[in-house]
C-alpha cells in the first residue's frame, strides 16, 4: 500500500510549485498588460499595442493549460525573434516607402497644430498663468497636458494640443503655493524634466477659442496669445490673419506641404506620407547620390575584405610561429598577443585616433613624420585599416592557434618524409586544413566589418570630406546611412531606411556567395 500511494504524493508535491509558477507568470503578464496598454493607447501606438495584446493572449493560451506543450518551449524564442529581429526589419522596409524625417514625423493634424502653435503671439496685456506640465506617458516623450492656475482667483484649468482649455475637476488636482503639484492618474514633471522637453513644449498650443491659444512661457508659466495663422478645415487651407495670405496644400518634390501662391513650401512642418519607390529612385537615378553610394560600397568591400585578410594573415603567421614546440615562453607570448583583444574596442579606437594626430601624434613623433593622417583620404583609409588590424589580429591568432593544434602531427611528419619543405607543408597541407575550420569565421568576420560602424565613427568620423558632400572619404555604407539619418542638414529616415534595405540585401548576397565558397573547402581532406 505504501508503494502505491507514494507516487501520488510525489505528483501532488511536484505539481504545487509548477502551479504557483504558472499563476505568477500569468499574473505578471496580466499586470504588465494592464499597466502598459493605457500608455500605448494614449500615445496612439497601435502597432505596439497589438504586439502587447497578442503576446499576452499567446501566454495565457499556452501556459494556462497543460496542452500545447511544444508551444510552451517555442513561444519565448519565437516572440523575441519577432520583436527584436523581424519587426525592426519590417519597420525599416516600411519607412523606406515614406518621407519620414525631420518635420515629417507625425500626422497632418499634428503638423497643422504645430504650424498654428508657432504663430501664437503674446501681447502686452496677455493673461499669464502658473503652469504645470503633466503626462500620462513617459516624462521624456509625453503626451503632455498643461494645468494652469489663474493667480487672480485660483481657478485651475487644463488642456492639451487636441483639447481646448477647460476647468479641471477640483477633486483630481492638488494645488500648493498657487501651483498644481499633483494630478490623479498623471505624472507631474519637475523643472528639470520640463527643461529637457522644452523644445517640444514650445510647439504645444492649447486652444482657447478660434483666435487664441495658450503657450508655455519658460518652465513654469504660460500665456494666452492670439493665433495669427488659422486653419480652415472645410477648405483645407491656412490663413495668415495679419496679411490675408492663404496657404493651400501643394506637392513639393514627392511630398505634400502647405505652399504659398507661388507653389513654394511655406512652413517647415510637414506630415508623414507614403512616397512609394521615390527613395529607391533617388538612390539609383540621382547621379550625386548614386555616385556616393557606389563609392561607399566599393570602399566598404575594400575595408571589410582588407580587414579580414590582414588580420587573418598576421594572426595565422603569429599562431604558426608560436606553434613551434622548440620555442620557449610560448604561453607568455600568447598572453601578450591577445591583450589588444581584451581591451574594449571603443577605447582602442579613441586612443588610436590620438596616435594619428598630425601635430603631436605618437606615429608622427616616433617616426619623425609630418603626415596629415585624417586630412588626406588615402592616409585616412590606411589609418582605418591599420587600426582595425591591431584590433582584429588577436581574434584570428586565437582561432588559428586552436585550428593548428587540431591538425595531427602525423601529417606534418609524413610531409617532411616525402621531402616537402616547411613552406610547402604550410601552404599545401596546413593552410587548406585550417581554412576548412576557420572559413565560416572569416565569413562572419567579413559580415561584421561590412557593418563595422564603430571603427569608422570613433576613429575618423567618416572624414575627411574633401568635396563637402554628406559622405566622407572613409564612410562605409553603414556610417553613410547614419549620416543621412542624423546629418547636420536634417534627418531623412525614409531615405536612410531605403539605403539600409539595400545594405541588408547586399550583405545577404555576399554572405551567401562566401558560404558557397566554404562548401568547396569542405571537400578538402
């Protein structure tokens, strides 16, 4: 009888922790969903809201029952793969068909609101209020809502860009020293947080009526001003009440903006629009842009291939030398040679950038040279390759050392007995066998250097810029994309996304060709 009841007792004891864990996971999932969903709704982030709801539904469907056992193990990896890999790729592809960039990030309604808000003018008798900024989302991103206290009678008003100024419910706000300090359900920003988003707040205008609005004045005050620009929804026009000029919607380039009577763009604000294949057409048909892309692509190939070949050649040579059993102190030498690999890459790049200084750099001072390393395009490229050689050869040295030690000594001995020289043994036996093992690593190293942004940005910042164009002489494709997206002339995320898509395709094609080459090496016996 004892043996009959023991398994049941063990089953009950082991099922309790599993049940508690399941309840905890489902409870945490529900709490996170309930907490984040309202924030996403307030920010109109419908895509991320859909991801959140689908993920929560999937967790409840899989882990609330004892069914779908395979799905319990497949779901976590699939979810993170979709969110952190597939979704960013899909977003990049999607943005490549839009005009997304500075001044064209929001909807048309948001653009109109920003245009009207920028026209609010303050007069000498404009009323002023004590202002408090609150948000239902992140203090750094908003959306933001203004709470105003009238110093004359203490009335509390509230409003945002889409909601006209109205009295606040006294039961939801706390007023101290003539200022709103707490708001139920919202986060009140302090002076530092308001100052951090000041530029965005300056684009905020809370409507009072058809001809006036409230705008922030500093970090703790707001004023009621007159809106010089007024939008007519029926006619889809903006009228300047001071001059009587009417701005209509017109096409400039591939996008629509409010234009003046001559068809010129009247305001810097635009709105997000689908522009089809125009970004790709610009990339391949604009002579200047296409020339920059081809130049960057050629240099990217030279940089990636040169980095791999140079680092592998030096690493293999050092591994071959230190693999000789007759050499004493091999462990010490190996420890010294891997030191550059142990130093964080960004530190090495910043240190080496000082080595190339024309006036007091280590290289010029030591060698007695006066070379302008970062001022000459050719020298700058040489500097990039030399620095990448220093940073990359220890990795190839480690890989080659491991591969060499895996080659049987009998093969070398048989080669020597057949009369082969040391060079012939190395080139015809050791190297082919070693390439079979390290070829996939060489492919991955090529792909890494093909997109090695840090090596360019931290060393030369893409320069020099001999022709004053947006692309520097040492810019590879990925740093060129960065300069397009975050350049000084304004961000152009749509076009940068199109270049990124082409870069993704090129990397995939090159990787496929290289892996075909590694398959040939596998036939080596």
